[in-house]
C-alpha cells in the first residue's frame, strides 16, 4: 500500500470516527424516539464503515 493510500485511509477513519461520535451524541440528546432510533442506526452504519476501513490496514 502506498503512502498516499495510507493517508486516504487515515483521513477516512478520522471522518468516520467523527460521524460516529456526532451520531451517538445527537441520538442521546433527541426527545423524539423514532428520530433518535434512526440516528442510532446511522451510528451503527458509521461504525461498520469505520471497521471496514480499519480492516484495510
């Protein structure tokens, strides 16, 4: 793997980590149960994407 590819993966991991954190925080702050559940599902999706990028290393 080239250094440019590693930088891309590192950047993608950072973005997915940020999205996981934001989704988790937002889901906890919402009063609407259905919206909170949806945002929780987004958190799980970003966790899956994060793990896929991590497995590339």
